[in-house]
């Protein structure tokens, strides 16, 4: 991976949840390219191993550990392996997250005739389990690994946590109330934890990616023939730069936030990386 600039992370241990995914996989590669020993924690050993192998093939140090960020025992087990293999954690990226169809409405607006239409998921049909799933994955899935790994970081120079929020946290997107609420909670929790940990030297910030094409959203954004869906066109019309982001475009902000030299007094912020989506009123 070509880095936008170098940050010295030699002897640092970085834990990246969701590190087998597209966005946080790129972050894991960048941290390793800066010299950090990187632990990839995600669902499925195969994906974790594949990312770790890719990093090792590029000359970095990495380990993949199948971990469920909603299971304290699973996180604890991963932590034990990391302590044994790499030592205590300096950098935690809370990237595991996502949406669920059962927390999503079919249409953007509710109309009177929708009430008894069984082909639609309206607001009234949203499934409690689906909403729970999304809140837990994004919010608890950020809180639980922070509880586990922040213990290593107390009074450790350069210790930092970076959470992954979203555009939904600023203004909810239509159709996805659970994901929007859960990411708003992630941004809010980032501020809370930054304050709570400010006396023990742990900086806590967040990144809010705009629209990036990944496995999770590809079907929402493109038709089978590769043409953009109406939702995709809406997104591009609302993104003044008129395009989707590339995972590599998150790396400059990531390296800035993990570097104590660059951002040592930056604490409790959430940085949008969104082609001006969040700045645009639509007019
Ligand atoms: P992705 O689907 O490529 O990867 C998701 C990762 O999360 C995978 O590694 C998966 O194994 C892991 N994961 C899911 N559930 C887990 C669990 N219970 N325990 C451990 N790991 C789990 O996703 P992505 O698009 O790269 O998204 C990464 C983060 O960025 C997510 O938090 C997502 O909400 C956020 N985000 C994405 C976009 C976008 O445009 N793709 C925009 C804003 C925010």
C-alpha cells in the first residue's frame, strides 16, 4: 500500500476490529506499513488470516483472530493471544459494524396506503431483533472491545482509540433508522470516552466515512448490470465531489489521528471523510 505520509508506529501494537473488511482492512494494512504489529479481529478465521497473510507478504507483522465483538469471552480470548504474541495494545480501531435488513424500511416515506401492504417493511414492521442487532453490533461492538483493550493503554504514551462512525450520525439517512441511531451513539460515545479517559492519557476520536463502495452496500448502490441504483444517484447528487470514496482515502486521517506528534491535542472529535456530503444542504 502506498501511504500518503509516514508515521512511526514501530513497537506499537494495533488492534483492528472489522479488520477483514474493506475499509478497516485498508487501515490494518496502513498501520502495519508504518511498523505497527497488527491484530485483525473479525468474524471468521479465514478472512482474518487472509488479511494477516497479505500484510505479512508486504513485510509487515500481523495476526488474525476470529473474534465476536459482542462476546466478552471471545474478546478476552483474543486479548490473551495478543498479549502473548505482541504485548499490550497501544492503538484500538473499533471498525466492526454494519446494518441489517430487518432494521430497514422498504420506502423512504410512509404513505397512508402502506399500512396494510404486506409487501413492504414500513416503520410499523421494523423488527425488534433486527434493531437490536444493529444497535448491538455498532454501539456495544465499540464499547466492549474498548473496555477490554483500554486497560492496556492507561498512562501509556500515544495510546489511542479510533471509532468508526458514519454520515448517518450527523443526519439520519432514509430507510435505516437503526443504523443511523447506532452510529449517532458511536459518535456520542466517542466524546464520552474521550472525556472519561482524558486523565489517563488515552485519546479517543472517530472517523465518519461518507459513501464508500464495500461488500455490505454494493447491492444497494448498483444494479446487476453495474448501473447506479436510484439511491446511488441520490448519494452522488448529494456529494458535491460527485463520486464515491476509495478506502485508501481514509488513511491520511487515520495516520493523523494515531500519531501523537500530529494530533496529540485532538481528542473527542469525529472527522468526516465524505467529499463534502455533510457540508451540503442540497441547495
Ligand atoms: P465490511 O462489511 O467490509 O466489513 C465489516 C467487518 O466487520 C468484517 O471484518 C466483519 O467480519 C466484521 N464484523 C461484523 N460483525 C462482527 C462481529 N460481531 N464481531 C467482529 N467482527 C464483526 O464493512 P466496511 O464497509 O468496511 O465497514 C467498516 C466500518 O465502516 C463499519 O463500522 C461500517 O459501519 C463503517 N462505515 C462504512 C461505510 C461505507 O460506505 N462502506 C460508510 C460509513 C461507515
